[in-house]
């Protein structure tokens, strides 16, 4: 009886490990593909001033349940080196709060919200000025 229980527990743990490994592999492949797209975009563009702002993306979303209409937004303004800022405006019924966070090498110097990360990612990939914000769809 004890051997059967241990066998079942071992099987469950093994299957769980395989599933977690498959999910991690899928995420790693997506990250590698994103890096390839960024590199291809950088190589295909004519050389210019790498410090000039060239990539801009706006991610609009509903930050608060009480306010609909996607009035809150995060704007990433990034140069060719991946440096720049993310400007975020959270709109509520009675007030609006605006924040700015520095970005260095494509990563926030301070922790970024999922919406801010989405705006930076979209800007780095050159997806255009207004992008669908995947992070906000999970709210």
C-alpha cells in the first residue's frame, strides 16, 4: 500500500515537472523570437543618431474599475540604445496621477507595471504608436 502511494506521488510530481518545463520552454522560445525581431529591425534600419528618440508606443487601458473608456495610458519613448522614459497617466473620477520612470537598456530602472513593460516592449519592437495592451486585458 505504501509503495503504491509513493508511486502515485512520484508520478504526479514527474508529470508536474514535465508540464512546468514545457511552459518554461514556450516562454524561452517567445523571448528568443522577440530578440530576433528586435535585432532584425535594428540591422535593417539606416544608421542614425542612436541617442535620438525613435521608438514610441502608447498602451491605453482601464486602470480603475470605476473608469472605463481606456483613459489611462503608458507612453514609452525610447532611443536606439533602449534608453528613454515611460510616462504613465492613471485617470480616476476625481483625479489624475502622472508618473515618469526611466528606462535603461530596455529595462526600467525602477520596477515597471505590466502596462509600462508592454509599452516599452512594443516601442522596442517598433509595433507602432498605439498598441493593444495585453497586460490590461487580464484585469
